[in-house]
């Protein structure tokens, strides 16, 4: 019976370490560029994230631009919950040499997710404010069936990232406010994929790798807000890159039939159980926002945002068993832009209606788009409302649809043993957000 020894030992190790190398590079559930999430307060989704760094009319500014907290006269707490319904469907094949890997197309790999948010502002003095924000700026879960043609590239990918931001804002003069504070980032991930052992798998089933890893690290947040006049303002927000040194363990599942049929192969696989480490960097983000109250009824806003994805060129992965791999990522930095409007009808003074749209570039092309990162360019379209149920309490509701647009091709190869995945991804996402804010 053929065994894993018919394949180069280094290729087997590389296939396993490849999974660890992709720990930080799992696709986002909400379909933003790379693995970035912008969902948080329903107010943001309702305007398709337009004007985020310049709105500064509620506690959400503690995250989107801490300098904007100086515009709040009272203390406030905002909460939000986002239900994310994504879709990412592959069509194509996986080739090992000239031979297609048998299996299915995988169906919808993107899984439903929930992301909460919390923002609070304490009005200490008219010129001095303090803020707290708890957000999930990166995250996902994708799952492929065991017979997916790209199973040697990816099976399950799960990522959880939570950032806790503390901030302070100071009004310098009647026009300029500044804000800053630290960010505490907690990053956890799990991913799995099958291991290619050749023809043996047709009789015994594929062995598989399961990797868990986590880390916490520090970053920082800077913001500036300039009020041209009481109705027009510009905001500039910068969230720093955050360097993570992930540590965890990889375990190998060995099919029972394989263990009985080839003890030597099973022993070789079992020897690959090890601790792993991988260094990665969450990208820094620079956001410019514009907000203009045209009248008592209408407000217009805009966003231009740059994400430093080009930091992710390669990831170095090391196993405690002495194996190490440098894995190419080759992302490019991206721009996001959006326009939005708020309408406060005279006939319903407690109601604010919202809408917006934009465009989000993809950091990947055909050769860097993978089943773990099937990211593509998107066009978000958002609508929503805020209703003041009490003078000090409001409810928020938003709906966002993200259309996948532009290039979606895949021509991805990590190592020969995993194959060459060729095809395309069809993707989109729906986000439903609810929230509340209380002023006190």
C-alpha cells in the first residue's frame, strides 16, 4: 500500500506549517478588504461607513476618532450587535500536477457571525473627555466540507480579534481637538486542512492538521478634528499597526484505518505534533472624514480610508520540532471611499434616516487570493435609522449589503503537495445591525 513516505518529507512538513503561516490571513466574515471588519455601531453601517472620522455626534467617535469626543456635551454609552450573513462560493478545480483532486466545489464556505460593539464617553469637563471602545475589527469563520477539492489548502478557518481602546480628547481651541490612547488587542485563531498522502487516502481517508494559536499585544490610536465652522468639520484618525507573536499547538488527526494499515506512516505523522509560533502584523489604518450639516434636515458626509496591507508580504512560521517556513503573502495596500447622507424630517423630529454607498479595493489578485482569503473588491450599500424613544435614549437599526465586484479569479499554489487551485469565487454579504445609545 502506498504511504506518506512516497512523498518528500519536507513537503509534508511544509503542508502542515503552511497552515500556521496563514493564521493571521483568514478572510473576513463581512467581506471587507483582506480580513478587515468595519461593522460596529449601526450608525456606521447605515451610512456605508461614510464620515466615520468626522461625525462626532455620539459615543461611536470613541472608536472612529477619539478627538471627536469634545463635541459631546454629556456622557454617553452606545451598544451595537451585528448579524453578518456572508456568502463565498468557489467554482473550479485543484490540480496536483496535471491531475485534478476529486471532490466537491465546497458550497458556501462563509459562516454566519455575530459581532458586538461598545463605546462610551465620559464628559469630565467641557474641554476634556475620556472614552472606551470595545470592537472586533478583524474576524471570520469559513468552513469547507471534507471532500472540498481545495481541502489540502483549507478546511476550517476561524479567527477572533477583540480590541479594547482607551482614549482621551482635549479641545485645543474653538476649531481644533486632539485625541489619543492605547489599544489592547486579543487575537485568537483556529484552522484546519487535510494533508495530502497520495493514493493511500482513497482507502484510508485524509489525515488532517488542526492548529490553535493566540496572542495579545498593544497598539495606539491618534485622532484630530478640525471644525471649519459649527456646520462643517474634518476628521483624521490613525490606528496603529499591531505586531503579534502567535503561539499555539498543531495536532495531527490520523485516520484509524491508516494507523492500522501503515504504522510507519502513522508514526511519521504523529511526530509532527508540535508547538508552533508565527509572527504577524495587523495593518495600520488611516481615515479621513468629512461631515457637513447642510440644514436642520440634511447632512452629508464622506470617508477616504487607507489600510496598510502591504505590510503582509510574508510570514515566518516555526515549529518546536525544528521546522521553519517563509510563506509569501504579497498583499497590496488598499483604499476605501464612501459617501453618505442623514435626513431628519420636520414631520418626525425624533427620527433620523440614513443611507450611503462606497467602494472597497481588494489587497489580493488571482495569485494571492486563496480559499483562506477569497477577498475581492466590494461595493457597500447601507440604509438605516435612529429613533429617539426618550430624550436621553435612542434605538438604531441598519442594513448593509456588500456586492462583490471586479476580479474574483483564483490561481493559487502554496506548495506542490497542496495543489494549484484554479477557478473563481462568487461572494457577497448582508449585515443587519441593531443598537441603542443612552445619554446621561
